[in-house]
C-alpha cells in the first residue's frame, strides 16, 4: 500500500491541493492559537494574523511554485514585497470569509463530510473506499485523519457560503435575451486596411524633434554596467560523475532488486465497444446487448473481419480508428470484467459479450507477452547511474559546506576550491544583469547576480558567497573585468530615433486619413477603396478579426445599411469596415446557448462574490503591519 502512496504521489497532491487553499480559511487559526502571536502581520476585526501563519502560507505558496517550475524555480524571485502584499491580502480575505461563515452558523453534517471523503478517487481501491489507503495518503502529506477531516469540514462549510453568494447573481430575462441575441448575431463585413508604411515617405521629422526625444528618453540609451566573471558550480550531477561504483556493488544491487527489473505478463487485444450511459433504462441496455450479440455472430462467422467491424461499429474513438487495437496491457489496467475476460482467453480467441461500466465489449486476443526480466548486462548502466546518484546525495551536504567555507575563507580566488574539490573553473564574456541568461546561464540567478554586481565584488574582486541557484546546485563567482554603465551619444542613436519618430508620424497620418474616409462614407460619399472579400462574422466565430475590430463591428449602429466603422489593428494599422448584412439565426444549438447562459450567470456570480468580499472589508477593521510584512523570515 505504501507503493500506492509513492506511485500516486501527484494524484494525492492534487486532491489535497484542492482543499489546501480553502483550508486556510479555517485551519490557520486553530493550528496557531497556542503559538507566539505577538508579532502580528495584520489584524482582521480584532483577530490577529501572526508571523507564523504568514510564514506557513508563504512556504506553501513557494512549494506549489517549486512543483510547477522544478529546477527553474528561484524562491527569491517570488519572495518580493509585491508578492508578500498579495499573500497577506489573500490571508485577510480568508479570515473575513471564515468570520462570516461563523456568523452565519453554517454547518456540515457528519453524513455530508463522510460522503464527500468516500467519493474522493485517490482514497478508493477498485472503485470502493479504502480506509487503509485513505489513512496512508493523508499521513503521507503530514496530516492525521482527524486534521484532514477538520479541514475538509471547514472547506465544505466555506463552499456553502461562496455557493450561496455566487448563486445570488440576478439577470433579467430581457437582458439575457438581448445578450444571447448579440452573441448569436452574424454580420457580413468587408475590410480595407491602411498601413502606416504607406505614409512613411510623407512623414517628416526635424532635428529638433530628434534631440528632444533623446533628452526625454536618455535612460533608453544607457548601456548597463557589465562584468566578465569566473565561477565554480557544485552540483549533484557533478558529484555523481566523480563517483566510482564497482561491478561487485552493482551486482549486489541487482540481486537485491530483482522485482524492479521484471515485467509482468502483458496481453494485446482488440475490442468492439457498444457504449451505454450510466443509469440508462433497462430497455436501452437490452437493445444494446442484443446489437452486441448480433455483431458477435458476425465476428464468429468471419474472425478475419474483426478490425473492419470494429472500425465501423465500435464506440471507443481511440481504438476504433485502429481496428479496435488497445495495444499491450498488464493485469489490472482495464476495468475488472474486461480484465478477467481478456486474461482468460488464448491467443486468437474471441470472447463472448462482456458487460462493464462502459457498455458491452467483444474482445479478441491478439498475443500474449509472457512475464520476463532484464539481465544484469541490460540494466547495469541504469544501476550505475542510480547508485552514483544515491552516493552523491550522501556526499553533497558535507562537500557543500566545504565548498561554501573555501570560497568565503579564501575570498580573493576560486582556485583553491576548484583544486580541492576537483571542479572546473569557468569564465564568461562580458554581460549585464539583463542578458546574463543568454551569456552566462549558470549565473542567471537574482541573488547571485546581485552579489556579483555589488560594490564589494566589483571594487575588491572578492568571491561571492555560495548561492543555491537550483536544487542541489551551488555557484560562487568572482568579477574579472568591469565596465561601468555609460550613455550613448546622440550621434550613435540619431538614425534610430529618426525612424521611431517617422514611424509614429506615419501611424498618425494613417489614422487621420482613415477618419477622413470613414466620415465621407457615412455621409454617402464613395472614396476610392479596395474592399477585401466579404466575411460573415459573429462574436463566437470572428473569422480572424482582431478583438478590437470585432468589438467595433458589433458596436456599430446597423439600423441603416451599409454601416461603417473603424478600428486600430496590429502594427498601428487602421482598418475600415463596411457592414452590408445582419442575420439573426433562427436555428440555434440549444446546448451551446445553455453553456453561454451558464457562463454569463457564472460571471455575474463571481461579480457578486467580489462585491460581497469588498463589503466585508468595508465593515470590518483591517490593519496591516507594513514593517512586519516587509521583513523576511527564514
């Protein structure tokens, strides 16, 4: 069962993550009540949010980010003043909602809590709740069942509140009908585009304008300070490369992990599936089964035609296109009735009609791949890599401390650390903070770059401290060459500024001409225009029109046709649109209309919830200790 916890780690994380954020609405106060709360980050209605609570929320947030970004995650980049303000606001919102839920006396019964937990797939075995799996999955995430159930109860109670608020959004039938009508309406349009490039030759720029732009935008023409550096990187991968593993050690590993290198029996089968919806009436199931029996009779008459029958009749889209072929699978990978039938067949045999939760199957067994194993020679490379990695992990903590001490104690050179630990000293070309990732990827860590560009590192050419730039990776660097920031002279950038200003002027001329043409068209004039091919567009099917253009087309008054409008599109181009026809479809997909309606109600519900949260803030005293918020706790 512990193997389940290991192999299903991500699934369990997802299940627990779904409740982790709402849990904070409830669990925070109860689990820090007896801790030191003297250092308050904020107070909500007199209830404190303390430093411990904030630190825990920050760690949880960073752990989620680490899971998303992996080795690329840098905690320092996300631990900024702005991100911390956002986090404290989230904690305040959670506390406000928890207080409101308590005031409303909302409760979740034991039966509701039990039914919810029983329905979580991660806690089920063969479709049934497993207490053992539940307890082990919860404990694997550092919680007891009692803690999990307490937090789950809080989450469900909170959902009662948010659901009630979001469901309170009101929308009149008239407004809904108008909204649906405009969403379904189609308009036939023709387009004429004026590109700024067409007016570039007419755009004039004076030397005075160029100089003024230069003076007002000097920061744009600054060349950032640059350094050339040498650096050492200590990583788990590097230690693994240096680790030597003997053949005897690898053979002993192989003998002790035989199960890991054996593959179970697998079978390759094809099937024809006639699906039946869950909960379908008995009469429908009987009709489908009868149809399956008719297909089975055809298969038995002509077994060679199985693939053709599957392609034409199977309702499993993934396998039907392959003649019903499901590929190789081990025992337990399919639903139980299918699994039992497939593993009871001999090669070439065809089953009877097999009923499962998906419907009725006819199964043909193509081949049996017996249980097997890989020899030591086949897996020795994998074993060597795994053993090297494990031994490197054991060494890393000790060597990392030595590495950090050496670069600190002998601050004027990285060579002693390189010699002692057999690391390669590497050197970079000149780079700035802004292009470090391109020139020196190993140094593109904010904390390391700040240290490398500090006064001490630049003036005294001292080693930086050893910085963890990625999990199990330490880097120390030292400035070799320094070039201070400088400003480019006007002569160097004059041509570039001239082009910028001419392009702006050309865009202005294009817009002015488009407005003149639009005004003339609306008065009944007919300026020389080459219209594009007509397009029938709708809000659901814009036919390539940019969002700005589509919005302009559907805001246009179409009481009299043709109607004209314009919009700025990509590259500052000006597009004029002629609307020649408006159509309100009579036959509308009812499912799509219902989905759009639910989407609109959802938007209204979310708006109601945000307004409710804002009202809670207005009537509740909320105080934030900014000084405490800015201070980092490690």
